[in-house]
C-alpha cells in the first residue's frame, strides 16, 4: 500500500513540477503548463479536476518559484521536463510548501483513498477507519516527506492508514 501511494505521489511530483519554467514572465506559462500536465493523462494514479490542477500550478510557482524548481533539476536549463524529476530531493521548506499546495488545492483524502483502493472496494469498517485517519495533517506530512525523499517519515505518516487496512 505504501509503495502504491509513494508511486502515485511521485507521479504527481513529476507531472506537477516537470513542466515549469523560470523567470517572471514565465511564471504564468509555468503555472499553465503544470496545470495542463496534471490533467493531460486520464490514466494517472491521482486524478485532479481542471480547477484543482490550476490551483496546484499557481501554488507551486508562487510558493516554490520557477528558479528553484530548475535548481532542483526538475527542469533542464532549456526549461524542459527533466527525466530525473523522481530523483529530486526538495529541502524541507519547499517540500512542506509543495505538500501544503497539493493538499490545499485538491481533495487529498479522496486522492489517497483512491490510490489505496486501486479501484477495488474496501470493506466498510476499513473505509470508516480510513476516513477518520486520513486527515489533512497526515496527508500533508506524507507528501512533505515524499517530496523531501524521507521514506522513514513517509512510512511513519502512513502508520494510521496501514493500521486501518490491517485491522
């Protein structure tokens, strides 16, 4: 389960950050590109609406900045998506900013629930437990840990969810 969620959050990171640009005039283009990349593939592990994607695009550019996104190696110097985006390790502040944007702009609990269930029905008792355990704080902590490549912290954030699925 944790591996599936990590993979899904990696998809979000690649899609959300992989299309950014740098510089002041490029910010609007970068936000639009992030938004478009999030909604372009209907087979993504984490589905977002157009409005949510626009919010994420604007938030990532506003809160992290296009120059920093390039510095992380998410973009090439030519402002193309880097094939190394999954290898990116954000500093704690940027990881927390990215997580806060993602959670603030989306129905993060539903995204997680969908990633956990993978289209299969979850028993009612487990679903009720997940609904209670899957708070904004848990999801934000998980995404921040994922963006910072802190797998131990990501696993710790998922402990309540694993207990729901095991219980």
